[in-house]
C-alpha cells in the first residue's frame, strides 16, 4: 500500500497534497477507484504516495441556487418599469427558466408594488417568491401579506452594517443594529420559515462586526445570509476572502445558505459573484440582462453559462434550463424597451457571429475552434425558412412549440392572424419573425385603443399630414394633424382625438430580421400627466405603422395605470 515514484516523476510537477486517482479492474472484474494523496517526501529524489481504496462513487457538484431580482432590483433601473401584466408574464418566464427564487418586489413601496407581489405569488407554482422588507414591522407585515399565498414564500429583510451607512443614514450604533437584526429577523420568522437576511453594504463593513450581525441573524431564525456588494466597490479577490472569512466566523453557518448580490459599478459584478461561488457561496442574486440600479447587477445569463461552460473549474451547477435564456432576455428587452447590446455576452446579436476570415475557416472546419458554447444551448432560434402564407395554424403551433413557446388558444389565434398578415407582406418567414410576433402578442391585443388605419402625406416642400383612425371600445374615432414629419403629425393627431397631454421622451427603431422586407420594431418612451415614463412597442414591415402602434401601446399603458 505504499508506492514510491522515482526521480522521473519530478517532470510531472505535482503540487503538495494534490489528489489524484485511477480506475482499475480488480480480480473480480469490478471497477474500483484508487485515490492517492501525493506529497514530496524527505528524500528530494522521490514522491511518496499513500494509497486509499474507495468504492467507485459519482462526484456530486455543488448546487448553486439562482435568486432572480429582475422584478425588484432590476425594475429600479431607469426606464425599466413594468406594469402588472408585464410583471406576471416575466415571472412565468422566469419559472420556465428554472430560477430557484423570484424576488417579486418591495411590497411596502406602494399599493401597486404590493398588488404585483401578491399577483406573482399566486401565479408562480414551483419557484420560491420573495418580497423585500426593511427591518421594520410595517415592512415585514406588508411583505408577508403579499407572499403568504405563494407555495414557497420568503421574506427578505435587510439592514445596513457599514459604518458610513450606520452613521449617516440609519443614525444607529452597532449595538442598536445588532438588537434590530435580532428583533426583526425573529419577527419575520414568526410569519414564515424561509427568511433571508441581507447586510446592506456588507463589502464595506467591518468584517468582525459583519460576522457578528450574521451570527445574530442565524440565531434569530434566518435561513439565508446575503452578502451584498451594494455599491460595486469590491474586487474578485476581496469578495473571495470575505466569503471565506464569513464561513469561518459565523456561528451556525453550516445550517444556512450563503448568498451574494454584486453590483456592476466597476464592471466586476459577474467576476465577483463567481469568486464567491469558488469561496463557498451557495446562492447568487442576479438579473436578466444584468439590469438594475446605476450600472446594473450581475447578469444571470453570464453567471449560469460561466458555471455550465467551466464546470471543470467551478465544480458547480445550477438548475436553470439554459434553452430558456435567450427567450427570457428577449422578453425583458421587449417589455422594457431597452435593447440588448450587440456585443452582450451570451445573448447579444454578435455573441455567436464570426466575420474574420480566419475565424470563419476554423468554425466551418470545427465549431469548437472559436466557439466555447453552442447558440442552441441558450435557445437562440435558427433562422431557417419553414413557414409561409399557405401554412396553417397547426403548423404554426408546432413551430412555436419547437421554439419553446406555449401559447393558449386565444394567444395562438392572435399570433396566427398577425402571422397571416405578415406572410402577405414577406416572402420568407423566419424563426426570428415568428418570435417577434410572439413577444409582441400582448402589445397587439391589450389596451382600450387599437390602430385601425393610417394615411400619411409626406415629402420635401409639402406639409406633413397624418390621418389616424383608432378603435376605442365600441366606437371608431378619427383625426388629422400637421407636423414637422409623418410621426410628429401622427402623434399629434392621436393626442388630439384622445384629449391627452402625452409627451414623447425617446424613440428608437430596429430591424428584427435582415433584408429589405424586414420587420421593424419601434420603441417609444412617453410620459403622462403624472410625469412617469411608460414604454410602448410596435411591430410592422411598415416603419410608420410600427411607430404609430408603439405610441398607441404607450398610451394604453398610461390609461391602464389610471393616469
């Protein structure tokens, strides 16, 4: 049982105490694993290996929970607000994606936030649904009232622990903070078994005091301890060291999950989160497309695919269905009107594109020469022409199901009607065209106003005139206006016929697919009388029509909000 390895083994450059192993067949023909611990012996010329016999066993990777805060922290990003219908749609997509926890909102923030958290708790079946709450009884009461009907409710309480926050924001001493944590975590625990405690600005807190805060939370009943890099200040090495220190110094840490929540102010949110996983964190808080306050949060798709692609390095895995990543990303972009940058890792338009001749040659020979992931692994549809004007509803449903979309009969009818209209205008219908129709299905049918027709007269040296006809309830209304351009004239006509003071804040137009008959996606941001911004989107091969539809969609959201 004592093996010696001669001088030649020096070339192997084994590290001290490095583990190694081999498979061999024993006399009975049964496979066993021999596990060795290699270390340098006293004799400089030899490596000594002590052999341990073990039965063959499967290696189990660490399971990392994905805590998605797109609907809470992500929605706080400027221009990323969502209405109730959109939040529920996004929550259902997150459930398809397979995240472990959905942070649905901050219930105490407003009656609408409370209503949306409550609705998401009722709509979601498999995921844990959490509501954020400050360490205050009113916040915790509101959070529990909002999530109590969820199959798996969680209350997420937080309190700042850095000296600068305690002195200038909380105006509390360390002793008062400890007492508040003890009292409020215990109060939340009286409602719910699943309690998460976050120490706001943990990365800038005194480590010993921070460990004391977390130990207090565990003793009071917390089941998850979240370590936020609230202002995106830390570096990967610092976050690794912090998680390592906390795991060694928190009393009862072996009974709870360690979570991390990293912001991207210095562009290191994903790197910081991954280092925390290496240090022993078991939950990562992130958002789809990395949206969030200021520079955003750690990107969910980057975290998940880094762990999946480099599982050999991180020795960790998630429960996320990666084939739903692209759909989740596109849906969020469609709802918020915030486009996905072409160079965005994992989901950007250029993520799997190759223009360099050397790269193209390599990819043609073997895709693995320049691609470390397959685009189909994240659910990016392949642009193959399979449907046309003669295709029926059954064929469309089958195509949608192959793309991962499950639509109700009513939704399918709406998409099919628009598919037929598109097939009359386009020679080739691609998967991207069909996906655009699906993602815009809500905008196409919801709202009290719908576009019936538009006639535009425009040109150089002539007045720009637009005549718009809308369907509002059971009546059709029509108006004409003159503007500085066709869209200005159209928007003025709509404002006048609806007697609304709506202001256009921004406008963008993007081609969904390639070619001269490509679908144009228009996105507008409009503000109503309350000054709040609302995003509207529209889709058509006619860019004037798609722009008018986007404006009407934005106005419908203003009406829905009661403003």
